[in-house]
């Protein structure tokens, strides 16, 4: 049988996060949030022309941008540092009971496959109210608060939730352009501002070429 690593504890001193891990793991507020307005005109057009969900396209873009950043595969948890060999996007869905349910969707560069999984898993948890989670994948959280236009979202600044999180509100349509302010929150032991800035740049590039 093949040797599948999935999730493995690693020594921070053997990584490029050694100093950051030492500085930030005991911080009472280790999370950092960057906000950037993204041009999502391409996503909007693809969504309309192909009948695909806008949020699905954005989640796929987030995952594929994150795949290019090495630091996304390392995550601090419970005072330890873990390395993962695969990634998933967490999506929050309104369920039939009036509450919220969560599912983790495997990141893939195959848009059609991601779309099939997205539709199946979000429909399933909406109807069953049972979360579908992947404990062996590094998770990039998402939160779409589309009831209004938002300039920024700040989540809980706590060491209880260490996963990177991408959040947004309703997109803004102008005559020839559609924009969306996006908030990206991350644990400082996982990555620095430069890595986060690179991710946001990669996200824009991915959206432009979808």
C-alpha cells in the first residue's frame, strides 16, 4: 500500500517558521487580518455565462491560490506544528433547520470536479444538518456574509481557531467592473504578512485566468 502522510507533527526548528512559532504561539492574539479589494469581474462573467455559482468559483480560486504558498501546508495546533499533504476549503451553508452546517471540500485544480463536489456536499449538509469535515487535510476556512456590502470582516482573535480564513460580503457591480473586498485572516506562526500578501496577489491572478 502507498505511504500516505496526510497530517504529521513536525519540529518548528526544522522549518522556516522557527522564529515565528517561538514568538507567536503563546501570544493571546496571534491572528492577523489583511483586507484587499479584488476585481472579480471575470468570476461574475463566468458565473453568468456558464451557470456556475459565484461562491463556488471564488472558493475554487482561493484553494488554487493557496496551493502555491508553501506556508499554507503548515498549521499550528495545540502548541504544536503540523504539516499536511493536502488541502480543503471549508464552506458554511444554511441548513433546513434554520442553523448552519459545515463541509470541507477537497482542493483540486480541476474546476469541474470541484464544482461537482461543491454542489453535492453543500446540498447534503443543507438537508441532513450533519457536518462533513476532513481532519486530515489542512483547512482554509471561508465565510460569505452576502446580506450586505462589507468593507472588512474581522473574525475571532483567539488561538482556539488557527486555520486561515477568507471572508467576504456582497460583491459591488459598477458599469464595467465587479469588485469584492476580501478579508484574509491567518495565524502569525503559520505565515508572515509577506506570505499573506503573496496569497492575495495569487488569488487575483487565479481569478483573472479562470
